[in-house]
């Protein structure tokens, strides 16, 4: 995705032009300059769909090693880590961001976080990386708020979703109040693969429980 506007550096990063990116930075380009939407070169690297996939983590690594700030928000409050999760940049990119200080608990202005975007995209590997990072910071899991559609009703409420990760295993639970509306089944799906809990569709990917 090439931004419609922005600096030469921003466009070079978006197009995966590594040599040009290096020349521009060596020539004095400001690495954290954003466009009107607040998109920085690092965000552009996290969102880009390069023809050669290994170039994406390489570009992200290079920008971070040269002073890119992973926690600058754009105009919607999204950080580079959130963009990486929303665009399914993958665990390699997310691992690099976290290693350079990206905050996995940051939220955008709509209340979304890197974890929420990883859940919505069904990206289990990235979700595990995020949970491992949280555990290293002294947290075994994260609690997020998620809209739920109550059984037999079009009404939506708000529930707490507790998501945890152990080595080689990821899971999630809805709070007890919401679980009663879901036939007392508290396990939910993560991603579009094999469900982690009972067979009823209770999906965190769409952040809804529907029956």
C-alpha cells in the first residue's frame, strides 16, 4: 500500500526500495516524519505488501536500527505494531518491533490494540508472540473488552475477554456473565482454524458470540 502523499522516504519504504531508503536516510531524511494521516516510514513498512516477503522484516529492522520510533501513533492512534497486526505482517515483523521497544499494551483512539487486531485477523502465531511479550513483562494474559451479541437477541453488549498464552498453546475465555448467554461455554475460537473450545461458534475473530 503506497501512501497517496508523503515524503520521498515514506514512498521509498512503501515501495520496498531498500537502497533508496538507505540513501535518503544517509542524506539526512527525518526517519519519523509522518504524512497528513500521521503515517511514518516504519508504519508504511509494517503495512506494505512487498513482492519479496523477506524484505519486510529486513526493512523494519533497518528503520528501527536507524532511530525509527515504534510507539509514535498516527492520527487514529495506531502504532506501527498495531498496523503490523492489522495487516498480518507476521510474527517475524512483530518480534522485531517488540525487541525494539514497541508497546503491546498501547491502544488506539477507538480502543483497539495489537492484540485485538491479531485476534480479528485470526493470526495465531502473532498472537502467541504478543502474549509471550506480555508474560515477559509480568502478565500471563490480557483482558480486552469485546462486543458480544447475546443469544436470541439482536442486542449487543460489552464483555471482557481474557486471553492467555502458554508455551505452544493459546486460549481465551469470556467472563462468566457473558458465558451464561453462550450456553455456559466459556471457550472461544481464536482464528479460523481448529476451535480451542466446545463446537459452538463463539468467535473472537469477529469479537461476537452468535447463536
